[in-house]
C-alpha cells in the first residue's frame, strides 16, 4: 500500500505516526489486547488536549477505559487522580482492577468503612467521600489533576444525586473532570452545563453496542424474534425494523381467546370440542417455568444468563425451584472449584453464623451453577456470586434490578420475567431507560458474538409496547439537587452567604429550570394572543358580557363552596363519631378498599402526622386500626368514613391476639362474622342542600336575570367563548406563576434554610457558630436533628448499645410502612432518649413549616424511624446473629447494610461531639467497636 503513496504523502503519514507515538495515548493503547473504539480514542485525545470530557455510552461499551486513561495521564504527569463511584461494590471492584495493573503501592481505597493507602497517587472512593474532603479542605486534594466520576447519571437519584453536583461545582478549577454516563437522551444539555461550570468540556456520545443485541419473546416451546429483521441489532441505526408477524398473530390469538362468561350454550359452558381446541392452542402458548427457561437457554447455548425478577423473595424462590427440578449446570470439576473458592472466601465466618445465613443451601445451589443476587443477601455472599459468575462457574443468576447498577457482571443472555415492577408506591411499567439498562448486561465483549434479551410471554403482553421499550432510549438526566442544612453551613463557612448563593445558582438543577422557562414564556405569549380572539368572540351588543360571565361564574363558585362546606360538615361529624370508638367495637366501614364489617383493635392516633412517611401527611381525625372480615389488619383513614359511623355490636379481643399471626387473624375474623355477619347497617338520610336558603345565591340569580346580556339570543354562544376565555386566562396565570417559581428556586430554598439556621443560632450573618461547625461535620438526611440532639445532651450518659439504638433512628427507613404494630425499642434511658429525639423532630418540623421548608421537595427532616433500634441494641449488646435476625425479621444483607450506616453516623457523631464534659464521643467509638463484629466486620461491601 505504501508503494502507491507519493513521497509527500509517505512523508506526511510518517510524521502522523511519529506524532501519534509521541502522545501519552500510544503507550496506553498497548496495555490492551484489543484496539480502542473511535469514541474511546476521541475522548482520550480530548483529555490529553487538556479538556474535560463527558462520555455517554451503553453499558458494557468500555467507557471506563477513558477513566483509566485519566489515571494513566495523572501518573505520567506526576499528579493525582481520584476515581469516584456511586457504590462501595463498584469502588472495591475498580480498586482491585487498578491494583492489578499499577501495583498496591500506587493505588488507594477510601469508602465509608475501608481506608487503604489513602495518600497514594491513585485513590478509588465513593462520591460522598470526595464531597466530604472538599468541604473539609483536605490536604489530600493538593496535587490533584484528574477526577473520574463513574456512573455520573446517578445525579438523578433523588436521595444521593445532589452529592455529584456538589463535587462538580466545588472541585478546584485546575482539576480535569472525566464524567462517564449511561446513554442519556440529554447528554448535550448536561455537557452544556459542564461547559459552564467546569470550562471546556467535550461531549462524546456513542449509541452503538460493542456486541449486537437480539431481542426475543419466549412463549411455550418457541422462542420468537421480536423483530423480523434486526438489521441494526438493538442499536439506533436508520434501518426500519418490522415486528415479527408470528408474534403479532400470537398476541391477537391470545387476546381473542379470553373467556367470556356470557358465552353459554343451552345453559352449559362451551362445547367439549371447543374446549379441546382451546386446550390445544393453550398448550402452545404458556409462560415457561423458571427451571424450564434455564434448561432451554442451556440447550441453545445461551448461558450464562441473568434473570431479572423484581422481588427478593422471587429470586430466592427461583433458585429453590431450579434445585427441586434437579438442574445441574456444572460438572464435577466445576463443583470442586466452586467449593474451593466459596470455602476460602467464607473461612472467617463462624460455623454457627453459617447455619443462620443458610450457607449450606446457598453452597449447594452455587455448586450446581445457580444463584440469587439481591440487596437482602450478605455482602460477602453477593461478592462470591459475582466472582463465580465472572469465572463462568455460576451460569444462572436470578437478580433484582440493583444488579444493573454498574456491577461488572456481563452475561450472554438477559431474561425479563415481567415488564412491570413495584416502584415503592404502585406496580408500574418499566421505562425504556430501565429496559435498556437491564438488557445492557447481555453480550460479553471479546467473548460473545452477540447478546440476547429474552422476555417471557405473559398474558396481555403487547408486542408493540415491547418494541417501544427495545427501540427507545428516552433516559433523560434530571437533576435532584437540593440544598441541605449541612451543605448550607459548609458553604457559608467557605464562601459567605452571597457567594454561596451564587454557587448554588450554577447547579444543574437551576440550569435545567432556567432552560424550561424559555418554552413556558413562549406559551404565555401564544395564550395572550388567544385571549384577544376569545374576548372578541364573547362581545355582546346588549352590554358587557365579561361582567355578565363574572356573575355566572360567581354563582357557580358559591354553589361549589356551599357543597364543599356540606361535605366538610359531614366529615367533621364522621370524625366526631370515630373519636367515640373503643377497642372491641364492631363497625361497618362505609366505603373504600376495606368497606364492610370490621372490628376496632385500636381507636387510632391523634390528628397530625403519621410515623415513617416522607413529606407532609395530615389527618383530620383518628385512624382506627381494624381487623376486617377478610382477615386483614389495616389502619384506616378519614377518607374511608365519609359519613358518621357507630358501633353495631361489641366483642372481646383476646389478650393473646397477635395482628402479625395469620392464625390469630383468621380465628378473630371468624368470630367477627359469626357475631355480626347478619347485621345490616342503617342507610344515611340525605340532608337538605345549603344552597336553597343562601342569600348570596339568591342575590346573584336576581342580578343575572336583571343583566342586559341575559336577554341576548346568542347568550349561550357568548357564554361558551367567555368560558374558554376564563379557562385560558386561568392557565396563563398558572404559567406565569410557574415562571416565577422556577426562577432562582435553588437560591430561594437556600435563603429559607439559612433563615432557619440563623433562628437556631447555627449562623450569624456570614459567621458560622460553634453549633454550625458541629453541624458541618454531620452528613445525612437527619443532619440537623443529630446536631440538635448533641446540643441538648440527649445522648449523654447512654451506654454504647443504647447510643447505637438511638443513632439507628437517624438512618433507618422501613422498606414498607407498617403501622399495625409499634416497633420494639430498648427500655430505660434509651427509650427516654428516643422519645426525646421524636419530640425534638416535632419541634424542628413545626419550624420547617414556619420557614416554608418542604419535605415533599426533598428538603427538610423526615421523622426518625425506630424500626431498627432494637436490632442495633441487641447486636451492640453482643447477642448472637441468630437471635438478632430472628427478632428483627430482616434479611442478613439488610441487617449488615443498616449496621454499616449506623457505624458511619456514629463515626461522624464521635468527631462532632463535645470533647469536654461529655460521654458521647467516647461511647460512640465504643458503639462502633460493638457493632463492628461478626458478619458486619467481615463484610467488605455494604
């Protein structure tokens, strides 16, 4: 080829090669056995040119290579590089990778509970650790040249996302930022913001997958391709992909075959011949069982596979089903290697704990090549599963969606059982972004020629909907940034109030809010033009129709107001009737999900806020706890009682009744039906409307009849234009309020927080008081509550185990609200301290309401949750793991994770507590030692 070049061209090519060899990228490329992709080269070249980069690419595409190049550049230039990750598991994984390449002396690790070689030139850390270093002005920041933010799309996370923006805003200007993100649909917008706050930033977006992805639906014995011709293999190519007609036909057949109860012939069901034909059709279309799916994938060479089940219990059940079905995916050599690795990794765990943790059942499944992976598992167990999966010794993993969050566990195939998951409030369809992230695990670069995403057939599955999920990448990055109390005192201490306000105005949240105002302003202009047209349409030759329309609207509003007053009166009567209820009263719940016969177990709590919920939740009366005739124990609300209720009968509640026991509920519900099942409640009489005797309504009706426009032949036409005018005017005013609300929103929230902190003597103008300096060292959702507890000496004199119980209330949040039974808490001083903590929270809550600090917007203090206090107390009191887990009714993984969080906050409290005349700092350190034992101590991830 070189013979065809002219001398000038050959000289130019040689110069280009020499120039390339002189770059830092050339030796870096030689470290890899494979060639770099164009997007990786482009990003590395931008980095070497001194620019920051934002790389948005699919899972498994190799974007971390750009982060590793930043590490290489830092070492080449004699500078430091911090590599940040959102979760400790990722930090541990990246630390191991970098140690393997550069050696242990050059790489450090800093997470909440691990500190290894923190002064090394390369340090892997969680993002929170870097944020804390920035606020503390740590000496470790000197010489810092690069910061890699892996999985930067985490800034959308509503609980932790603000930390990413804090770091991006506060990093010194001399630091080059490398942002690595999943494929997001507004990467350019995020890049524009980075350009604004960090300087010259190159945005590199790659949407092509390194391994082609094939989409399938598994129905019965047949695996259907989702698309007839998948020419762009799940990427975003221009070729149009047609849905598989066989799959569409299958969906139509299934929908048409839905049983209709009216389909009867001569009083009988469908004829035997029809039923036989339906059975034959159904035999071709069913949802395969979990062992059947794994067996099918194994036969077709599609293992290893990750099956996503959106339930921890479902994952464990799937493993058991595969064991019962006799599935074995490993040969004898594989079984031996699995046992060898597992025994080495779990050698530190005592035998008595292994029994409690279900070790032997877990090991049996691993030896067969099958495992579960979810947040309820012991971290050590999860790490072992990940290691065995990467080594090819576990071939079928049943996982919750948390596995999709960055852990390096690529598979040949990904299976989705359902396209619906519980989002904490309701069952909702998964989004295209979630589908992309889950299926992104399929296809191992350098191992698989192609990856496979398999969706199991479910009744009602819509192929068009599935194609929309598979063919759309709508995953916009939305800021979750909100100022916090800790952030406010740290900012004021470093920059003063005015400069802090300006810094917050540069957040991505405000950047997005300001951009959205432009579109709303245009809509306001269009609306104002529309209002002119509507005003012309309602013009009447007899008089001022706008005035006449106002009278009609006032009449309608007055009638609505009276109807609301009547409803409020009925609610008040209902609330008064609820206050008279006693335990043992049999009532009839008039409406709602639990309508029908019920037995009052507890008359309810006083009006106010309920326990364990984020945001404001007011109640206008008692909330009785009842047992329904269907054996459910539920806390009802005032909405269930639109009319007054009275006791129909009385029953004795046995002292041994346990609302958590299905047998207890069954027995008492049976007695309830026997006692009162025959009673029919009286129907409420309808009351006379208040509008009939209202003077204002009479006056308005007279004025309307007397108005000149009332006699217009085109009155109703004019009225329709007037109604449109009124609606558009109301919408326009709402848009104007939205513009006003979105401008300077972050700064206004900051102002309110500063005002509250000034009231509590944490700030005095630009000065941070001693109280404020203590708050600056406390990070977490309940930072201000923790600080107030220290200030008021709530924890003074508590034993270490008692202090651990109290601190647990600052971090723990139950997965599901359970108001049937109050949580068990330690007695004595700990109980009094927990009660005082709730009392202080109530005072802060009232203060937040006064200063308009709204928890619904992610700002403020939620109520402390006492649900982990007993478990923390027991563990810190040296009780056995078996006893603690049995009483806590909690999976080992959750228990370890909450203990780690309690330990983290205890460490903060030890650092922030007064040094003189105080026992808190000493006992916090003792509490850390008491908690950091057994499963908690030997779990390196949490």
